[in-house]
């Protein structure tokens, strides 16, 4: 029984300058290792990473496709000849690529069973199998669900020679079709001991990620540009109930840490094997238990590693103290992010349900500035129930954080992720302007407002969003630093990107998101 796990490419509206972020898809890395340990043959095909420098305009000029060409994908699949193909669909914004990949697989061989997993299939479990090219979907964490499904398919194939007789009703977390109807099985409990699971790093095309880091559009951030870098989880889950966040759909609301020694062991392996220079810690709550976070920092310091690391998903301000910020800096942390989300305490408490004291955020920024730890801030506008005066307050608060030392205030427009309280509120009140899947995907990529309330029209949100972005300098510090790195490493690329930037500023390119 051969299994192929695929990270698809990306489809982006042609007028949008959308970052590619080619990095290791840890989800399929974990699942691959579980299958390997159970004796199955497994391959990983990262279409985006391997084709990060290849683009094609498709669908009559509507989209720019980035990734390996279809003919190359077909060639790879035919060579591997898998019985089962798993396609990761971690983000709604990338769902189009997942559906296209499923179509491509069935075009090659209709007998191949296609399984999809990630946040998007989890949120859209009731409709995902309307795509006739998808046979199964996995909700939540997929390690054990996929293993049980593979075993079931293998067993039925050996016994009956026809996979369509598979009975999947006992597999928790699975979505399948029976007599033409979608069956959503019971939810699988979160994995208990994360130390029992590891990533099949050897199946990833690691050199391709390092190559992508040389590409300003494919590198995740200024921290990873030009570096040999890797993503890691030291914990999973988030116990908080923010009304706008869909992260819990896969990772659950149960925070589960790996042991400190287990984390350090993985980092050591990656440093020794791949000469990793930078780690992006993907945790939603790396600092939830600050003593544990301090211990990880201390272990890194004791090892004497000359590495850098960052927390691209941010840290929660009320889970850190000054000592932890100092240790983060000493251990090589070069960038962190705080996420007040709003400058209105009323919005934070009553609309976002984040339960975060905004004064604490200011204190953390002061500490970061004191220890020269680069810090950015996340904000979200357009919440159901939010009014213009609340957003104006957010803008003033962001300006204050900038004065305290924040490098960049990242503003986003609320996107109605299915499965969130914010989405349900919008649906219940008729505020969601268009629920068509393709429109939602475009909205997630472009930042186009999707919710209109009696308090804020679409145009109001656009106007306030544009005003909010002026909190940052015309060319943010991070982009100036990136420009300097590109100039010193690749003058030709610097000239090309400078021309592209000027064209954008002159109004010949559309898009709410920056580079």
C-alpha cells in the first residue's frame, strides 16, 4: 500500500501581490512518519516549494498559478503510482489548489483514493465531498485518522479487491460518502502525548525551502530571507475562545506541550542534519506556560547554538514577564509579535472575547524595546458590532505602540472563517455579503471586506483600513532592511523589485495586501 501526501501550489488573483510562504507543511510531515512507522510506503510531493519560481496565468487571465506545472505533477504521480493520495488544505485561501489537485489525481487514475485534510476540510466537512474527486476528508488532527483509514482500505482491498466496500463508520474524525450522502463521524479527541509523534523530515525537499528563502516572494519574512530555516511546533492547541479564530478546529482548545527535551532534540537534529540557521516556532501559545518557555530558552543558550528564531504566530502578552523576554533575546529570538487585535478594550472583551488587558501589551512592547527584541503587532478591524469610533481608537492605540517601539502594525480585515463565532454572528444577522466559496477565497487573499453591518458598510471598512495602514511609515523598517539584504546579495533582483514596487505605488497594480 503506497501513500503520497501532497502540498499543492497556489492560485492567486492576478492583480494581487500575495506572498507565497513556501515552508515545510508540518501536518503531512507528522502523518507521513506515523504511516512509515506502521510499515507503509510514503512519499511527499511539495508542489509549491519545488515550483516556487514557476508561474503561469490560467483561467483566462483570472489567476496566477505558482507551483510545479501540471504535466510535471502528473509525471511524478505516475512514477510513484500511489494507492492513496492525501492533499493538505490548511487554509481556505488555498482551497482552490486543493480541489484542482484532487481533480488532477483522478484524471491520472480514478481508482486512486483521494483524502483531504486541514482547516478548510474541517470547517467545510458538510460540503467538501460535493467535489466528486474527493473520497474522504479528515477533521482535526489527522495522524491517527489517516492511519486507521489506510489500514481499513488495505484490509478491504485484500479481502474484497474493491475499495468501495470500505466501512468507515468507526473511524473517528473521518468524513466519507455512503449511498451518496456525506457521513461525518464523531470527533477524534486531541492527541495526548505529542512526544510520541515526530516529523518525517527526510521526505521533505529541504533544499527547495532553502532555495525559496532566496526568493523575496517565497521567503516567509525578513527573518527567514536567505536563511536555511525550518518550522517547528513545540506545542499544539489554544485554550482561549477568540470569536474570530478558527485555529481550534484542527489543533483543538486543549493546549498540549511537547517536553522540553523532545523539542531540543528535534532542533539539534535539524541543526546537525540540515545546518538550520533559523527556526520559526509555529505555536499558537508558545509562552502559555512561561516557565517551560524559559527552560527552552535556557537549553538553547546552554547548547551554545548560533541560531535565530522567531514566533510568527505571536505571543500572548499576559503570559510573559520581563525575564522571559530577556531570555528569548539571549537565546536568539530576533522577532516576536503581540496581538492586541483592537485598541478598544470593550471590543477586545465583548466582541472578540480575547480577555486580554491592553495595558499589558504596552508593557511587553516596552520590555522588547529594552532588550532590543524586534516586535510587531497584529490588529483586526471590521468585527460584527464594531463601530467607527472603535476603529479610530484602534488606530490611536497602534500609534502609541509604534512610539513605544513596535516596528510594524499589521492590520487585517476580519475574514468570516466558517466555524468561528464571528462567522455565525454574521450569518445569523444577514451581514455576510456573499458566502459563495470562490468569492470567500478571493476575499481571504485580497483582504476584501466580506461583512457589512448596520454600523459599518464595506466602504467604511475599506476607508478605515486604508487610514489604519498609514500608522506605519511609507516603507516599513522591515521592508527597508529586506531591501538592503537584497541589494547586497543580488543587485539585479533589487533593481527588478524596485521597478515592480514603483509600478505598484503609481497605481498600476491592485490589492489590499502589501508585499
